[in-house]
C-alpha cells in the first residue's frame, strides 16, 4: 500500500505564473494560520511547565501578546495585497521570527514527551530525569533563556513597525473577497464557442412549468463550475435570448462577487430594475430598500441573475429570498457560482443546479484558432496549428485559459514564439483584465486562511499527480496545518473536511470516494497557482530549476541526480526524496543539518542503512521508508523520535526485526510493517495508546499477532500476504472500524469468537484471496448496525452470503469480484446504494440489468455494475 501520491509524468513541464500581485500576498496569507497555530502552542501545558522551570514565563507572555497584535495586522495586510518593498520586507521579518519562536516552542514540547518516556520506562540516571534531558542543563537554560529574550525583543519591534504601514487590527478572519470589476449582461453570441447545448439546457430549466404546484414560489437555477469556465458568459447568452424577453417582462442582472451584505445587494437589484426617476438608492435605509424592491417586483414575472455568488451563509440568503419572493407565479433566479455549498444552500423546492463542463477539445481548438489567427489564415501555418493543438490540451477545456494564450499569439507567425508558449514562456508575460489568472487569484483570495497553507502543499508534487486523502492528511498533520480533532474524530476526518471545502470551491477535480477516504486531482492551472503561491517557502526542484531558495522550508526533488548539487537550508520542515535515491552523503548531511524536520519521505530509495543520527530529529512527525528493499534494519535511535506519528516500513522486505524500544514512540498513530521476524513485539505495541492504524504486509514468518493484548485506540487493521499467520486476537477485532485481510490463507477466520456474536464497531470490511472463506464468519453479524461497506474478491470457495446482510441498515456499498462459486445474493438489500459484481459467472447472469432473472431484486439500487470491469 503506497502512502504517497502517484507521480505521473506530466504532458508538459510545470509552469510558473506571471508576475502578478499574487507574489506579494502569499507570505502573509500563510502567516496568519502560522500565527494562530503558534499562539495556541504558547498556551499549551508543556510550554507553561517549561517556562516555569526556566523562569521565562513573563517573557513568553509578552511574546504571545506581541504575536496576537501582529496576527491582527496580517489580515489587513493580506486584503491590501502589499506591493511596497518595505511592507514585503516586514512580512519576511515576521516569518523569520515566527519560525524561530516555533522552534523554541516545539523544543519545549519535545522535552515534555521525552520526560514522559523517561518517567514511564525508567532505567536512566537522576540527572536525565530532570525536565530537560540535556547533558548540561545549566548551559541549556542559559542559552534558551537568551534566545527567548531575543525573540521577544524582535517580536516587539516588528509589532511596533506594523503601525507605520497604516494597517488596521482585524481579529477574526471573515474572509471577504476583493470585489472584482462589475460584470455586465451583454454578450455577442457569435463569439461564444461550444455552449449552445448548455444554453438550451438552462433555457429549458428557466422556462419549464412546474406541475407540482411550486410555480408561485421563487425558483433558483444555479450554474456551477470552476473559475474561468464561462459561467458568466453562459448566463449572458441566456439572459439575452429572445425567449427570455417574451417570458419575463422584468429582467435584472446583478454582479454580486464577494459582497452579499443585504443592503448592498438590494441597492444593486434596484439599480438593475427600471428606475425612471433615477433615484439614488444609496441614501435609503434598509427598510426603505426592502419596501421599494417588493413594490417593484409585485405583479410582474421576473428573472434575476445573481452573477458570481460566493456567499455561504444561509441566514444572509434567507433574508434576501424572503424579500424577493413576492408570490408572482413563475419568477426565477439564475445564479452563477464556483461553490457547491452556495449552490446547495440556495436551492428551493423547484430548484436545479447545472454543472458546467469543460469545453471539448474540438471546441477549445476552434476558440484558439478563432482568437490566434485572422479569419481563414490558419491553413497557411500547419506547423503552428500543430503546436497550437498541444497548447490547447494544456488549457484543459477552460475557455479563459484558451483565450488568454491565443490572444498573446495573435498574428505571431514565428515558430519559436509558439514553442516558447508551449514550453511555459507564456506565463511570464504581463496579464490583462478578464483573463484566467485574475479568476484564479480571486479564488485563492477567497480561501479561508486555514486552507491556504494546505492548498500550497500541493505544489510539492508533480503536475498530473493523483492524490489520496490519507497521505495528504499525514502531510498536513505533520506540518501542524490541522486543528486538533474533536471528541471521537480523527485527524483524517478533519483533513477530509478541509478537502471537501477545497473541492466545493472547485480547487480539486475527479473527487472520488474510496472505502477509507478520497482520491482526487488538481487541474494543471490550479497546480500552477499552488506553485506560484508557494514560491520561496515550498519548492519542487526540477532539472531546469535546481536552485534552492535560502528561505525554503519544504522541498521535493523530482530527480535523483539533483541531490548531488543541492545546498540544503537548515530550517527545512519537509523533504520528499525522489525514487531510487542513492546519495548517502546528501542524506547524512540532511540529517545532521536539518534538526527541525517534520516530514521525511524516503520511499523506494536503495539505502542499506540509516545513520544513527536520525534519532536526533526529535521534531519528526512522519517517516516513510516504503519500498526500501535494501534496508536491513533500523538503528535503535529511531525509538528516540517521541514526536513520530507515522512510521511506514511497508515493502521493506529485508528488515529482520523492529528495533527494541519501539514502545517509546508514544505519539505513533500509524505503523505499517514488513518484517522477517518470527515473533511480533506485542507487549511493546500494547503501550502505544495513540495507535490508530496498523498494517502488516508480507510478514511471511509471523504466526500470531497481538495475542493477549488490547489496543483500545486501534481503528484500522490491514493484513496482506502474511502466509503463515494463523491467529489474531479477538480483543483487537472488537474495537476496529476498518478491517482488510488479503491472502492470509492460514488465518483462522473465527478469530477465537466461536459461536459468539460480539458487539462490534466495524464499518468497513474487505476479504481478498482467502480460499478458506466458505461463508462469512458468524462474529461479523455483530456489526449489522454499523457496517457501511463490504468487499469480497478472489474468494473462489465462497458459496453464500448470510441473510442477515439484508438487515444491515448502514450497508451502502457491496463489491463482489472473482467469486465463482457464489450463486446468489441475499434478498431485500433495501439500504444498498452501490453494487458491483464483477467476474462472477452465475451472479452476473442472474443479476444482469434488465434481463437477469433476479434483476428485479436489485433494481432499486442507485448504482449497479454487473459484468467485466475490463469492458
């Protein structure tokens, strides 16, 4: 199981965006979240205990006060998008002093964890049992007190300097988007390419008669889509169609953008309606505006277009809707938005949402040719046309992207210019109004501050990568970008909430639900935006851009050869190695220099050993050694990593055994193991009270697991290719939420329950390649009220599924693949929403849609696939 995005080769190199205002706003937009996190850490118990031990409590309180003031300045700095060098330099100073302060605070937390380990395991000298386990505590106290005093004074200075820029104090991030230029309702239909079918669909939604009697209530039609897709243009086409004129005596067009304050929206609507006396509605009170608008709307059927709506507050929409709903039959509101949440929130009983798809490649090329060439001249330049086709593919069906690039090439007949654009040079040209980049900038500005550093993390991966929520969650968690989970909530669930919000704002595409999370991608232009937003702090090193910024905190290398020449900054928090990394000198230098590393990705390298000094990376949260097939073991110093939350040793097939002392990894939440050892250290693992996920992969010599122990925190257990494994503790099964067992042919599936039916918490179960499986184990019935998904594959001896599955009230997904002996499904799977039957001859025959003899038993299921997946 790979816990990193699949880095596919992009069709084109990654592109840097033009020199626009983004570069000046990225630093402070990331700083606000940094400040919030740091202030929270200063209030922690570990920092309080350390400050008392060192006698620096007053200094830390003053630091916290200065940080709070600076944080309040940062939101105003972000909204003003600073362009001056002095303000940019001030933000750089803030970043540096915040980073130094974070190192001190994290150092306190590391020592608190170390103290806990010492008190728990004992066996150390009295001197080490002091709060700070340092060889010379007196020198450490003097040094740390001096550093805290220095940071306090620097913070006070930058806080005072903030007053010189005229910045206002804003305590809360209300995330008000900068208002764009007002859109207008006119458009020349001949200039709109590839949207005629979509226009007819929207017209049909606006003109259709509601037979359910909802016509007298206000109806909303939403056009939903990514920025730059042409939502506004499509709305204009519809607005100016003659059938709309005939159907709606009153038409109004309002560009809302980020301003959904009731009074301002009312003024815009009134100004858009007939106003023969040219009244100045700005002088009206809100009550007057409401009365005037309702009087204007009464007794006539109207169409109101609300363009570019970002509001996600239900109460604000409810207030406006109540005013607009005057009871006139057939009135409609047409909304354009990038937000799924906005579209859902504005729904009424007779509402519809229309998801605007990308332009087809043919329509994109037609638009490109129409814009880049004089009419009919493209046939004279066949080579340019071929290059243009490649540029069009890069644009991904986004009309504004196509138009921006094609406009820059208008009347340019030199081949080199076209090749330069194809190979990224176009992005260095100045941008003009109404192009794709302002739309992306607005989308980025609209993001709440807590989502911005999460989004920028995507810049560390190649264009075209497929992402998985569990990997992204570990990266965000390791870097401190996620807030603490609520009670009974995991960090992965917090991360999924963030991902859903990014998806709802159209930053993510191909968002697909999996059994344990989600997969998704980024459109190329969005990935480019992330790269530009990340400049200086997050950096991916490519052969054509191998210079590392001295301010870099997060690095990814695209090629192994780049390690030879890399000069590593000491303040690194993240490093992602390329596959087949071999440079031992570089790795040793990294470990010795970068003592503040949080995230270390070393998958598929060919190192034979790790340096003992890796144990000094006391801030490390994530260490992946996945696929290191030459690695024979881990140094015992790894057990000194008390902050480590994820350790991935999957497919490290030469590791003889885990190091002794693994019980000291008290923060460990995820452990993925491949080992040759005969006996697993069950007792040591039992002390890991934070452990949530445990995976065993190709552990060929293990015969029993977790015998006689309880792991109350363990929620996810996966067993893959453990050929000699015979038994698994029933105590562990009782607390699990997700269980996967694959190709463990000796495993006794009764799990020691016998005929008992325990009360289980199991939500997801997958059985694969288990020839001993004839029927589902009886203990599984204990999950009848919790089971959400069941997948069974390559179990050729499975003959039946139990009837109690019909009573599984939460069961939504059932997957059956390559189970040749299975003849039928239980009747009355009434709660099932997704059913996949693949390569099961008898089942496929009986449940074939429309023609199978038992199809009527599953016809109520929303999504059904029966057949060969290869088809």
